[in-house]
C-alpha cells in the first residue's frame, strides 16, 4: 500500500489575497511608469495650413522660413533671406537633412512636412540641445523649443550641389570682371599714378 504524505494547509488570513493583488498591481504600475519615463517623447507637429506633394527625405535640402521660440515666447532665432541672386535657389534658408546638420527633432519634423505648408513644430529638450546648448546661445539648458515653419521647397542634395557650383562660378566671373559694374578700370583720383 502506498502512503500519501499529508501537508497541513492553513487557512488564508482574511484580506491577505486582496493585499497580494494590490501589491502585484502596484508593482506593474511602477514598472510601467519607469518604462514610460525612459522613452524620450517625440516632436509634435501642428499643421497650420496644408502643403502639397511628397515630403522631404534624408539627403534632401529643405528651404524654409522659420521663427524659433523658447517656451516663454522669446524668439531666439529666425530665418533671413540669404544674399543670393534670384532663380538659382528657392527663397528661404536651406537645411540639409543629414546626420549632424541640425538638431534631431528639427530634421525629424521637416521630414513630415510638405511644400507650401505652414507648421508649428514643438521639440522637447532631449531632441533639441539637451543640457548643452551652443556656446553664446540664448537657449538655456534643457529647453523645449517651438518653431513656426513655412516650407518653401526642397530638392535633392545632388541638385543643390550643382546649383551651388553654378552660383560659385557666377560669383568668380563677377569678381574677374570687376564686380557687377563691369571690368575694373585703371585707378583714378588723387594719388593715382
């Protein structure tokens, strides 16, 4: 005959099962909170007016008009028309979409915008300058940034390089010819001789 070993089972104290479930729920919530805080929050894009066509991709150069602001509304940067002849490049400031050319959140936001559109781009500090803003910059450490952006146009990097080369050649020709007024003549006036 086989014998069964008996193990006495003691009754569970009143409320112990409830306490066990509450402990499990609290542990899961703490784990979720730690996981959530470890994930950097992404950029936020508000569309003010729709653009058209495709969006820029890595390697493109995007031409934009923009105003950069801090959380308190202080303007820390804004676009200025570059001094280049019309027709070579679109209006606006060029921003290449390649690693290290601009802050990660800015490049990420530009890749979601279309030509002709106006947007408000909010970038958390972790995807902006973080704890180390550029030296001499009015941007404080760990500052969230907001940009009002108008996408004028964009083009591939190769097209941009060809146009840039054409602009450089045009400027060299102007210098050789003595500037926009034509060839430089002999010096004149007092002391010329």
